């Protein structure tokens, strides 16, 4: 198992070198988020999130998010979730101000697997999203929506060091 994890980390580190050069745009954004977990019992929980992002120079609304998700814990190593998210995108360029917001509705499903190696815990999350983005141009919302599938993968680890958990 240790060899498999080492191989995976080597593949991830080399794949980042193969990406093409990108344009870098520096923006200052203030993120505020409220996240809540309501435990119903040992297996079920409800997670809610409110997220607001505002550009600072100039001060301009960027994004507002509401998310709700039901989660089921199969055992200490495996859990799954299903949920809904509403996004309201104002602008991605703070100097370009629109008189409208672009709504986006997302369904999501995920499964998270945890593996323990003593004080070191690895988490892998596989997440699918169904994104319904309202069509728009630079002047207004237009008729219809565009549908996208999105797959996300997250590898996370935490280590207990001197009684405190460190996540990376």
C-alpha cells in the first residue's frame, strides 16, 4: 500500500509539470463563509453552507453560494453525500460591472474514503456535479441554460503532531 501511495504522489507531481503556461490575473477577493454540520444520528448528517465573495479593488460583488447536502456514514472509512447548490455569479472581472447576475443550479454526489496509517490519515473524495448555467451575454440573460458535467477529485491528508491535527 505504501508503494501505491508513493506512485500516486509521483504521478500527481509530474502531471503538474506538463500543464501549459497560463495567463496570471491578480485579484483581491474577500471570501466569507458560514458552514454548519447538523448530526442527526451516528450515520446521517445535514451540511449547509453560505458563501459570499466580493472583489476589493474595486469593491464589487463576485459570487454568492448556498449549498445543502445530506451525508451518510457507512463506517469509519467510507461516507457519501448528495446535495444541491445555488450559485449567483455577478462578475468575474471587477472592472466590468453587469446589471444582472447569472444563476447556476448544481446537483452533486460524492463519496469519501478515509485510510489511516497510524497518526497519518488520507482522504480521497470523488465528486460529480451536474451544472445548469443560465445563458447570458455581456448585456443580459438570454433564453435557455447550458448543462455541464463536472468531476472533482480531492486528496487530503492530516497528521497528528504533539496532540494537534495538521491538515495538508
